[in-house]
C-alpha cells in the first residue's frame, strides 16, 4: 500500500517568509531549495512531481515535507552536529603563547607562523587557527613615543590650552615644515593581478628631479593652511615664511605659534623682538604629535605624494599649491584627540594579555 504524503498548511506570514527564503541570494543555497520544496508541497502537489520540478529525489522532498510539518520553518535548518573533535585544544594554545615569550630563532627579529609550527612540531594550519582565535597578529605592530621632557605637563597644558581655550581675538597657528620632498618620476598605470584584481602599477625604477621643502601654517580655528615651498630650510627661510603669514593680520593682533623643537625654530630672539605681538609655544621634547599641523601633513602625504610621479620640481611645486588651494575650499578645524599610551604596557606579556 502506497504511503500518503503529509498534508501541509500554514499561515500567510509563514508563506511570505518561505517565499523570501526561496529568493534569497545572500542566504544558504540549500535553505532556499528547501523553501521551494515546501512551497510546492503547499500547493497540494505529489512528492514525485515536486522532485522532478526542482531536480531532487522524491525521498528528499518527503524528508523536508515531514520536517516542515513537525517544526515549521525551523525544521528546514540543519540540526546541530557534534563534528570532529578538535585535534588541538587548550594545551596547544598554552604552548604557542609560551613559545612566543621566548627569543625567536637565530637570525629572526620575531616569530612567524612557520617558525612557531617548526619549533612546536605541529602544522602551520594549527598554529594559525590558534593565533586567529586568540586575536594575535604577529606581523602587525603599533609604535609610540613617550616624552621624557621633565616639563612635559606644563608645556603640553600650554599647547592644549591654546587649542581648547584660545585667547580672545588672538590667532593661533600650528607651524612646521616637511623637508626634502622628492620629485620622483616613475611609470604608473593599472595592472591585473593573477587573482583578477585591478591594482595600481608603479615601476620600481625612477628618476630624481630634486627636492623642495614645504613650510605650512595651520590656522587652528578655521583649519585653513598657508604654505610656502623653498629650496632650503634654514632659519632665514623660516623667518621669511613667518613674515608672509603674519603680514595679512591687523597690526597689534596677538599671534600664538605652536612649534616643535627643531633648531630652526629656536634662537629667533631678534625676529621675535621685531614682532612683539607674536609668541612662540614649543611642544615638549619627543611630542611633536601635539602639533596639529602634523595631522594635515599626513593628509597631504596620502593624497598628493604617495604613489605620485613628478617630471620636475615645478610639477611637484604646482601639485603642492593645487592641493593646498583645493583643501582650503572646504577647510575645517580638526577635532583633535590622542589616545594615551603608557610605556608600562611593554611589560605586559602575551600570556597576561590573553588571560
């Protein structure tokens, strides 16, 4: 006697969800197929008819008909499986973490996946599974600079105070220079990699056409940049740049200039005496990151210099001026933040960080 297929019925909401699953392009293919099977069965069709239409075996249709009748849409999903027991567990994790605390093999600056696997007698895949699970990235690094200036607190407070609470009607400028920018000429274009990706192509050889220096002054309140290119970077060049920056300001307006400790910025007593409305404020030693113009230099480097090609000093100079002009059209003050980094973090070991 032939078996009678289970009769299916459900609400309109469930039918809508089945239709959504059957059309989904981002979900599992097998789940979409099971939803189409159930939708066909809900139309009262036999298992063999549904099987021929969808391209599966009749017993497969019967299986998902019964699962849907018993558990609804949840029954179309695979049941949890125990899976193959992990070959490497906590013991391997502890061995890898302990090995990372030891000096790397002779001639190597740090451990990598292959050297760890070789030293522990396990496969590369096992090592990388553990490293990924623990969030350990052996080749990435983060650098920092901790100032040892004994007057760090006072100098930093002076600079930050100018950012957060500048004197009324005063002009606050963040000034520095980017020296020896090279005008490099090299062939550029696009290439297709073996994986089919399209990337920028840059020839490894290049021609040098000389260098220029860029002095830049960031107006902290507005984000506007004033720049000047020079062939030298002497104290006289710095003073000439400052003359150009402040000549547009009303006579007597107080001007506060934030600078790092480059020798060019020091020993300008005669110039300051001739400009009594200008005050220099120096960042602490090894803390030039307190100077906001460094943020703009980073933007300038990425957008104008990285992977660029310049056939002459004039092309490089024009690119600098063009970028500065375009930047000033939408200039805005920086919302300045700096995450605290403590030298004591170096004493933390990987084992301490992961436990």
